[in-house]
């Protein structure tokens, strides 16, 4: 792996938000030594399903790199999310296309076109022996490493994104903007299924995980010099930002995220209402309302995803999910010949939303019940193996203030991880 610089600069606070002047000072110091004059720069940024002050960051970055660089291409790290239309992109970065063209004529914004094979360049392979070691014996296969050509056909890559607890890798951010952000399906499917094998409940909110190691190994094959700008979001602003070598910047941000984005609860709850904001426009993204709350749902309890605005299971993978449904991990493992040909990343999503459970003697027993109170029709919810409730029958305020009764209301769910006080000392690596 080639890093554009080795020093790390940054600041993090737990008592207040950073001022724009503090953020700008970190960017000034972190970017000052980069040889950007006349360079082609690719900046990886999140899509609209991640909370971050991207209009401010877009402006601050352009003020510092656009006058020096020959070309600046922002690449939206979609993973396998749907492409963002132009109005959504304008909201994401806070300026219109005309304003961009007038103020920064050398700045472009692109969706990662993950469905087009011509998008990718192969930069190497993860060998079977290495994958067996990284996965702690769970998997053995060779994986080609492909990445969007814009990250190879340039002089520098800047990663600019937030860090949150994450269901597949432990904490998002850093090299995750390569895989799955702008990576090929092979690494995406392998890493997501590895996370599913470990289980979401064990891996989420843990820094050192086999999935993180696999992603870092794949990123090491990309020859382009790069640095990361890792943000820790709090409300509408930033509590922290670090600029420098990608793994170091991510690690510092993940430490602060663990302090600010994990909420410790004294006991489990038999009923949890997870209220999803409108930035999650299908169940594929809105499932974070399950991932981040499963650890505090009591055995046999119910988690309700409340999102009347969601009317689709997945805009990109809905057909496959209609075929396979939502199931616990062992449902697939013990019928692997039946399911192994499906995209492993979709299988992983299925297990993450369904949660832990068993499959013995042909009988599936999930640990908890997952109920959708969305705009998805009842028949489809039942068909994919999830519960259904009419969202019109729910008033979120009726769930408020009832923690002592075992009822938890979580407004604006999806980014904060809830865990039990008994897990206050999580293991250094994901449990086997």
C-alpha cells in the first residue's frame, strides 16, 4: 500500500462540537505536504445514507485542493446502493451543478457504477492461504481484488467519510471506502459473508475484526498514494476529525466513535421500536435499525422497524431477497448446496436483519422477532419471513419513557449502537 503521508493530525472532543475553524486547521495541516500541484485527485465520499456535514467538507476540501490540482473527481462510494440522482447529489454536497461549474470548473462528481464491469481495474488477489488465516479457518478461497478505475487512474486518493459502529466490519470508515465502497463484487461478497459467519451481534462495534483485516489487506494492493479524512459525527456537526495515513486516521476516529456512538443499557428490553429516518429509503439500508439494536433485545423479544416511508425491500437486491427470504445464519449454512450460488453479500444481509438463532431438524428458531411497520405490504413481509404491523396502528410517543417496563423507543435509529452494560468490556477481536 502506498500512503501519501505518514503523519497524523486531528482533534477529538467528547464535550462539544468542533468549530469550522478547528476543522479547517486540521485539513490545512493534514493536506499541506501533499504534492497536489497539477495532480489528478480522486476523493471518496459517502452517499446519502450516512450522516456527515458533507456540504462543509466539500467546500473546505475544494478550497484547499481545487486551486492546486489539475483534476478533482469526487466518487460516491455506493457499495451496491443505488446511484444518486443529480438533485440528491446537490443536497449531499450543498451546491448545484451550475454553482460547481462556475466556482470549481475542474471538480467533477461521479456515482460508483458498480453494475458496469468496465468500472473496475484488478489490482491483485487475496490468496486462499491468506484468506484461511484471516478468516480463522472459516473460509478458504482465492479472491480477485477489483476497484473502481478512478482510484487507480489518478495521482492521489483522498478518503473523506464518517466512522460509526458497523455490522460487517466492526467500525465503518477508512479503507471500507474502497471495499465495499468502490470495490468489485468478489471482495464485497467474501467480506460480508465472513462477517455473517462471525455474526453481526459479535462483530459490530469491535475495532479488530477479521473483516477489517481482510479489507486492509485488499486495500494494500491498490498502488495509488492515499490519505484518509475520518470524521466522527455528533448531531449536525463533528466531534472529531483526523487526517493522515488511512488506518491510523480510522483508528483514532473509531476510538472516539466507541465513546460517542455506543449507548450502554442496564438491562435488555422485550419490545424495541426503532424509528428510521427518511435517509434510509429501503429495507436494505433501513435494516440498520435492527443491526444497531439487536444486542439489547431480550431473548424472545420483538424489534419493530417503524418506517412508513419505506415501501421496498431493496431497490437493487429485492428480487433475490424475495427468493431467499430473511433467515438466521445456520439456515443457509446447513443448506449450503441450495444457497451457495446466491450473492454472498445478499445472504449476509439476510442473516443480519434476521439476527441470531438456530436451524435444527428443518426448524428455524430465531432468537428474537423482527416486525416491519413500513409501507411494504403484509403479504410480502410474511413471504420473506418477517413480521408485519400496520404503521398506522403505531404512535411512537406511546413507547416513550417506558424503559423500566422493558420497552425502548429509539428515535432516529441506525447510527448509534446499543449494548448491554454487561458487555462493557468487549473482546479485542470478534468472538469465534
